[in-house]
C-alpha cells in the first residue's frame, strides 16, 4: 500500500490588522467616504500604500541622530573654496 503524502500548508498571503477608532473618528471617516463615493477600507489602503510598496530597493531615510557629532560646526573653522 502506498503512503499518503502530507499536504503542504497553504502560504498565508494576507495578515489581519486591527485598530480602534473613536466614534467621532469613525463618523468622520464615514462622512469622507460618502463624499468621495468610496469605502473605509479603500481609503485606509490608499493612505497606507506609499509605505507598503513592494520594491526591491527600499528608500533610506536620511535621518541624523541627535547625538551625532557635527565636526564642521567648530568655532574657528573656516571652509576654504579651493
């Protein structure tokens, strides 16, 4: 008799995300959706899409740490244009 092969698990393609809104925030969101003839889910996805782009080369944010040394801000330093 042949043995049954174990089925591979289905890959999860989507994840659930939940968050809470106050009743006033939800009313505001619903009013926006009625004015623009869309749904709350579409609005949220549209607003998050720049952060969720699936690109190969993620853009690096040039954020300078507040404790980084500033070597060219020393008193008496004169920059020469040679």
